[in-house]
C-alpha cells in the first residue's frame, strides 16, 4: 500500500510494482502474488473504493479530505520554515516537532528496501534528518542545550558522518560549560572523518572550534538554521529504456564572473584591498567591507573581479556575486528580493517570491551566511541603502562593493574602506591598449599608440573600445584610428562599440540620468563653455546661480565622479566627460535659470 500511496494520483505498471515489492527476489509467480496482494488491499476498509485498475496498471485515488502523513509532514515543515524566517523560534520548534511526530518508529519500516525503493527511502529519510537538525537548532536557540545533550550524543553515535550533528553536540557541550569536552569531541569528529574518508572537517565545524578556542561569548556561538528542501519527490515509475539522471549535490557556490584578461596595473589599490582582507578575524564583530568607486569606464568591476579571484581561496564556503544594475541600460535597479534570490537560489529551495517581504529576505540572507566564510561581490550599486541588506553579520565574510558614487554612508554604518580608482598612468594605459592589440597580432605603431591613448583620456573603457575597433579592421593602420580620434566632436562617435555596454556615450549617460536637475544643468553649463578647471564661484557666475547652489551642484557631480574636486572648491573634468557634457548642452540648449531656480 505504501508504494501506491507514494504514487497516489498516477498509475504504475504491474512490472514496476513487482520490482518495487520484491526486487531481484521475485516469487515463482509474480503476477499471482501481486494479484493476491491487491485482493487483500481491496478488502481493507481504508482502501475500499480508492484502488483503481486498468490495462496501464494500478493506482490509488485520494478522496477530498484525505491527507497523507507525508503531506502533513511537508505542510508542518513549511510552516516551521515560515516561522523561522519571521524570527519566531519557539513557533518554529513546535512546528518542527509536530512534523517529526508524523513519522513512525522505526520510520518507513513498511516500505521494502528494494533497488527501486531504496533511493526513495534515502531521500525521505534525508528530509527527516534535515527537519530534525532544524529542530535541534531551534531548541539550541531557545537555550535547551542541557536537555539536548543525551539526544545529540546518541545521534552522533548513530550518524557519525553527518558533520551537522557534531556541530550541534559541540555547541551544546560548550554552552553547558564543558569546553574541554567540546574540543575533545571536535578532535574525535576530525579523526573519524580522516580515518573513513581522508578529509578534514568542513568550514563550519572548523570555525566553531576556532570560536571555542578563542573563548567566544556564548551568544556569538549560534548555529544557523538554514532552510532546507521540505518536499520529497515521490517514487515515479521509470520510463522504459531510460536512465534516471542523478541530481547534482548542493555544493560551494562559485558565482564570480570570469577574471578579466589583459589586466594591467592597479598595484597600489590591490595592496589596499589586500590590507582590508587581512583585517578579517573569525572573532571580530562584523565583516570587512570595501567600496571600490570611481568614474564611468574606469574599470571598477574589472579591478574588483581581478582582486576577488586572487583571494577566492581564502573563502572555503564560496563566493557570491550580484549585479544591482544601478548604472546600466535597465530602467530599474535590481530589488532586494531579486538580489537575494539570485545568490541564495543555488544554496537552498526558496519560498515563492510573493510570500516574503524585503525584511524577511534580508533575515534569511543573514541567517544563511551566519556561519559561512564567504566573499561577496556586489557590483554596480547606487547608494548605501541599496547595499546594506546584502551585508551579512558574519565577521568571517568580506564584502566588496563597486559603485560610481562614494557610498560614504557605509563608512559610518559598517566601517567600510573606500578605494577610489583614478585613470591609470600613461605608461599603464599604453600597456593596456598594447596588450589588447597584441592579442590580435596587430602591428603597433608607437607614436599612434601614444596618440590613441591620449585621445582616450587614459580611460580603460575607452581604451578597450578603441582596441576593439582596431582589431575589427586589421588591415587599417593604427594611425588611421588616431586621426579619427583627433576631432573632439567626433571622438564620442568613434568610441562607440557594437553593444550598449561597449559605448562610451552610453556609459556616461547612465550617470547623467541619475543626476538631480540642478546637477544636470551645471554639468551642461560646464560642457557648453568647454571648461576643464573651475572654482565654485566661477561656476555660479556661469550658471547664474548663487555660489552656495553652484557648490552643491558641483559636490553632487564630484560624488557621482563626473568631475573631480582636486583642491578645496576647485574642480576638474576629463576630456571625454567634457565632450559628453558639451554634447548634452547642444542637445538641450539651456537658457538662464528662472527666478525659481535655487
């Protein structure tokens, strides 16, 4: 009956039922034995009227109001997860316990352990173990470590290779004041794993040992309660002449995009981020946070990826990556729900999007990363508020954020270190362009190389676009490209790639669209007068606004890295940005502000 219940709502063939019941130990008359079993089922009161037969096999129909223990288990476990996400630990513990109460003892004893049914039994038991571990986590969070000790000792004896059981036992021992026993238990677990599999304990177990050795306060030693999959696929009749494709195990996430090729320079900035990474401590109070900022096209993402790949091996629990899309062709930035779902989806089965609020997603994210040692790269952020929910509380994590804005709010809230990228030196810029050209076996004219570099204002994105244009025309000498770039009015047209992300004009436009009306107007005024260097007072006279208003607009432009404040109240803009500003001024033809303009 159990086999039919697990396949309720579908028909299974006689051959499948026979294989599921007896495996290779088939009776002498499988058909007769099967009919005898089914005849007995028809006589059973609970089955009467539910057993269906036909040429395509047998099935068991559920009537309205019928609830299987498996369905009840799933429902109660899902309610426990929901309570968990909302921070109701006591409620989660009650639902987890009720879910486990639906199981018999011993569990699944009435399901034959044949080759067909064994994988089903294993999967169902795995879900039971996951709920059982979540219940222990909840009870530990409620301070019930003394009551749990005998149970956890029996579990580690029965399931010695489940590291999660060892983590929970070690934590319970430590919280009971038995620190030496907790460390001795870690040693036993390590020896067992080494003897049976030749491996070391995983990151969470080793991290727990480090915290105990450091005498971490009990409140910091809180194991996470990661949501697990609570639905089990029931046994399905395999398709004839087909092999079941095994499910890939959930592993360590490696979400970083590929490391950029032809990366050159940035040694000083690399050392700064390395120093930040060296500040990580498993007994610290918060993760280390670094913000890489700079103007459009300066190479923030390339630099962040270059660094992230170099230090990735420091983070045994993996790397997460999310592009918030603040400065991109998309009309809307990525929401918190979308960002968290994108990075957590490979780690767990997530609830439906509409069932969770942004706060619930942030709580789930922090809970999942609480005991993990991970590198998180958050690309293309707009402001501090957008990023804060994506910064975990785990001190063993490192967060790298790229933005065109300074994100100084993160300095106050998370002690972030700001690294501002400027244009590379002339030699580095020439080397970057030359490395790109050399990849296409192009002849490099030294004088033309210098001229193209200068025309691109040493901006990495412009250099990459110029190199791409040269590589697309291998028969055209590089000096021809240099001649095309001499005209300032034509320069932006030349530096237009074949896609939006490779267009220098588009890159500037995404920052321009984010400006306030006063900042945008000041940007156009500077462009209309082709001014590279100006004071706040002079800018106010040109724009016909008070000096204070001019300084506020210039500060906003500097915050967005469209101009640079190189001395108090003195500002400078680069050639390409100035050319774009002049173009916007021609397009919009600003007149003097009216009386309502501040």
